[in-house]
C-alpha cells in the first residue's frame, strides 16, 4: 500500500483512492456514466499508467519530469477502453445507453484525466485526488452537453430514488 514503506503514506494516496471510489459509488453508482468515467480513469487508467510509465517511461514530459509520455498515453488508452467496456456492460442491464456520442464523451474525459494526471499539481496533491475530481467535473459538463439526463442517483425525482433504494435493499432489478 505504500511506495517507500512509510505508514504515513497510507493517509494520502490510498486514503484518497478509497474515498474517491466510495463517494463515486454513493453519489453516481450505476445510473450515471460519471461513475464509469471516474472509476475507470482512476482504477484502470492511473493503475496502467504507473505500470507502463515505470517500465517504458524513459521519455519524460517537459512540464513534469516525474511523468512520462508512455505513462500518460497508457492512462488515456486504459481509461478510455475500460470506460467503453463498462458502458457496454452497464448497457446490458439498462443502466446507461450505449452510443458513439458516449464513446466520444468517455474519450474526452479520459484525455482530460490523463492531462491532469501529468501536471505537477497532481504530483504534489496526489493523482488519486485530482483524477477523480477532473473526471467528475469534465464528465458532468460533457454528459450534460450531450444530453444525458441521469447524471446523479441523488435525483430530486422521488420515484427514481425509491427505485434505487428498492434495488439496493430489496434486491429487485430494473
């Protein structure tokens, strides 16, 4: 869980990671494509970026010598591909609609997440915090712009909240 064996590292990256996934699950789970973007960019994108960047990241980025072109490209591709695959999976159950527009939206979000992860601010703050924040903000804007209606499970529509509560606690399916 730590990179250098210091237990104080657990209060940064791993804590931000767990909090980001927990909040995403509570606020956006299943009904919103924002959850797909956040989880896929954080888990698949950032995870693959670290592995590829360490292995093949000899060419460093000019604006952040701790990051590499290989890692940033891998983050974009892994986040994007995972997002599209999860969209297809969630579409099987009727939670999100599948379309080329959604593919493009996930591409934009993954690109922004990769750029944010490459910035020096992500090294100082922690990319487990900046990547989910960027994915939520850009995802909200992009999905709103393309007309996705169900961006948050915390909807003011009481019937959708009742349906979500019934699915979670009653075990019924949509």
